[in-house]
């Protein structure tokens, strides 16, 4: 499939996730075959004010191309000025009050005219494809996803991602894939579906039932990046790839850790790694104590020690789905 002229190697996207989809995370996801990865959302206001940390979020030096950069904001002029990358994605779903107050994120769902002005401005400002990510509406009474999808398509966007919940629903209950199916049928541009994709079979079933062009993996890959590999294989060759053994999972966490330390350095890296290690150890019996220890990791040596201890406990191959899917949303500025 293609977004504009960018051909994607697989229909598996990595969802934009604030505090998660940084350069090391995207690098591993692409190595596992993801067709497209997206940065964390980046405030257009902060970019225009040349905020250093926001520029870091836009660092694409480690990325396989194409890569998508997600911008957040409600001011058409500022959004247009901030835009740049292979693909620019506009965030129209973030529910966080501080984002909504700036007219960005999901507040654009309440104001489709403004959403279209933002989209038009960004489409007009960049030579690369522009996409948008929406939720189903602001709340149960205003599920305007079909209006949003068709009007945004008319502004010239070249792809749409739909998270099958309203702003009011945040992350519960289950995503409404029937609504995503309706969006797929209503527009001609590629549509990616987002919500509750926890296994490769989930993605197969959702694509079959909804007709979406791509799946967007979110919380299902927190601590389980291997799901990218499994999903890509199921969707492209039909191959069923087993879950990782404990030893393999530790090796993956170690590799992720090495990349994070390399990217952020020995001072900042270990703290950033805490949640990733804790997520990675989730679901394996016997790992609960280690997860507590992870919370005080401060140095590369601490990281190495936790992983050595983890390696030593050998809890077998069991991995409980229920345990692996609690969210990251509580700990992050989730959209
Ligand atoms: C920790 C976290 C951070 C997120 N940050 C963003 C974001 O920056 N931009 C965005 O459009 N969506 C964001 N999302 C929403 C996801 O992209 C995705 O649409 C949502 O989690 C639904 O998929 P899931 O049920 O598979 O998790 C975030 C979600 C989580 C859990």
C-alpha cells in the first residue's frame, strides 16, 4: 500500500504514543517489519518557538523511511509553519485537557470547520503527504466520524487513522470497529484502524471484517514489540510466529535498553527505560518482584543487574494476555 507516493512494506503501523514511540522504539518496530512508524505527538507551538525537546522528538536520524511525524495544534498558520517530514500526521484525537484547551487534539472533533482549516493549511504548506488521526467524535452524542473523515479527505489528506473510541471514552470500553468499517467504506484514501489489537489474529480478523488498509498497533506492543513481527508475518505470508521465550524476551529488552542508553546517554536513559523494562517483564510469573526493583533503576549498571536477575529466574514460556495489556495511558500524556 501507499501513502501518497511513499510505498509501505507492510500494512502494520506503529501508533503514535506519547512517551513511548521514540527513536529507539521506532527502530526496533521497523526492524520487526512495521510498514510505518509515527513519532510521539509534537506541539506545533513548541516547534515554532524552537523548543529544544520538541526538536528532539522530530529527530528522524535513526528511522527507516518513510516515517510519519505527528503534529498537534489548532492554529492553521502555526501548524503549517511547523510541518515537515516524509509524512505529516495531524493529531485530532488527543483527549488530554491541556491539549484540548489549545484547540488541538480531540477538540478539533468538536469544530470540524477548524479541523478542515488546519488540514488545508498543512496540506498547502508541505510537499509531502498529510494524514490525520481521529477518534469517533467528542462523546456518545456527537459521533461525527463520517463527517470528519469525508470532509478531511476533501482537504487533500492522503491517509486517515481512526481510533475507534470517542474522546469521552479515553481507552475504555472496547473500540468500535463497526464505526471504523463505516469510515473505510466512506472514503477513498487508505484507512488504518486503531483499537484493541492485542494479537496477530486480532489484526487478521479486523482487516477481514472492516476492510481497513492497515492496522495500527497501540497498547498491544507496550512491552511486547514482538507483536509487530508476529502481525507482519500473519498478514503478509500467513506464518504463525510463536511468542518469545523468557530468554528471548530478556534479550529483546536488553537490546531496547542498549538503544535507549545509546540514544539518551547514561544519565537520562535508565530513568526512561524503567517503564519499558517493567512492561517487558509483565505477564511472566515470578517477575512481579523484579518490576518493583525496576522502579529505582538509575544507571546502566542498575539496568544490567535487573536484566541479569531476570535472566536467572526462568519462569517458563507462559505469558498471560490479560497481564500484558494494561495500558500505558495512566503514566503518560496519552492521546
Ligand atoms: C501511552 C499512550 C500514548 C499515546 N499517545 C498518542 C499520541 O501522541 N498521538 C495519538 O494520536 N494517539 C496517541 N495514543 C493513542 C494510540 O495511538 C491508539 O490510537 C490508542 O491507544 C488505541 O489503540 P489501542 O487500544 O490498541 O491501545 C496514545 C496511546 C497510549 C496508550
